[in-house]
C-alpha cells in the first residue's frame, strides 16, 4: 500500500524538501504555520516569512489569529511570493488607513472596519476559504461564551474581519447567530487550533513583548501597571498553549530578534521589524535540528536549540 508524504517522513526525493533547510526538512508532515496576533507588530511576520520563503519552504496548512489571519490568508493564496507583497504593504501603511477616525460603524466600536475591508479587497484573495491553494483556518472568539471559533470554510473576508475584530475598537462580526471578535482574546498564538486542524508539527510566528522572556518589573504608575498585567496575561496564555502542544508535536517558535516593540498604533517601525526578523529567523533556521516532539526556540532570540 502506498504511503503519503506525511507517513513516509523526510526523504531526499520528496520535491517538498528540495532546497529546504535541514531542520525544516526534519519536521513531520503535515506542517502548519501558526501566526499570532499583534496588530502593527505583525510586520515581524513578514520578516520571518522572508526567511522561510528563501529556504523554499511551503507549509501544508496555515492557521492565523487577528493580523496573523490576514497575513496567513495572503500566504495561503500566494505560497511562494507573499512576503515581498506584504513588505510593500506594511512599509507604506498608515494608522488612518487601518483605524480611520470619523467613520463609526455603530455604537459597538470606535472605528469602522472599512480600512481592513479595503486591505482585504486589494490582496487578490479568493471569495471562499476553500478556494485557497493551502488549507487555511482563521481563529476568532465567540463573545457569548468565550469559545474558540475556527473558521476554515465559507466567506474569506468575513472570517478575516471576525478574527481581527478587536473588542471595542473594530465592530464584531455576526455569523450564524454568533457574535465573533478578535481571536487573540482566546488564542493569541493559535497553536492548539493548528493541532486540531491536523498538523503533525507547527512553526510558530509570534510577535510583541509577550512573545519572549519577560524581564522582572514592578511598575508604579497606573498605565504601566495595566500594561504589565495585560502582557503577563497574554504571555502566560502563549506559554501554556505552546507547552501543551509541544508534549505531542514538534513546535518551533521562530525568533524575531526584536527586543523593543513599538506601540500598537505606531506604523513607523515596519522596516525595522521586517529586517530584524528576517535576519534573526534566517540564522535560527540554519541551525535548527528536530529530534521529535518538544519546544524548539531561540535562546534570547538568537540560537536554535531545544531546551
């Protein structure tokens, strides 16, 4: 009986592996890419995407949350050439294009989603998720009960708007009787959703202060206290999800090398985020070696070792 590529494991005759970095070739298939949230910080996804594309790597499935859903859908539509297009978009994007004042959708949000709709419309995407060349899932949260909602079929634009609907900032999406908001509320890094989608290994693209080691801090001012608490909450969610899935699958967290992150509304740092992430992730991939299930990540954003 013939075996699938995932059942056979890595082989030098598999066209999927031609020119791919050795560590990526060692990953059990299907390989998923899980892209986390982060708003403007998602520019770092583009840099990591450059590093992956330069190896010739193409994932078997893609799962995204919030800005990671938008980036992931574009990567699923253009699997070998998404990074250059995304770089052009990110380096020319402004805050008012994404969060336009003066166009209130309703009492449910501060901003209209017309900016996001325009970005989606210009991304050369198919109408339905099923039409994407690479299987894709967007993650949202049900505002009624807090359940994770995995959108892997149906209208693609609707799924991306739901996954990116920051509560209070952008309008929620009503679909099949559910009120859906930003998936980052329940799965900032959708690694669990990637496993449920059938992944045998996962590459994680995570951004923001909560995605790396947190230095000790005891802030005294109200704004700093609230910010620190929010970062800790997201950090613990990320680490818990990574550790859980890594018990069963190889989970590779691709480092960005970024130690100073801009404010979530500051679009002026995209070039720095892209270039830093591309170089750091590329060096990490050159040293990556997979030895079964576990959590593989860069030490201090630099070396590809398994703790």
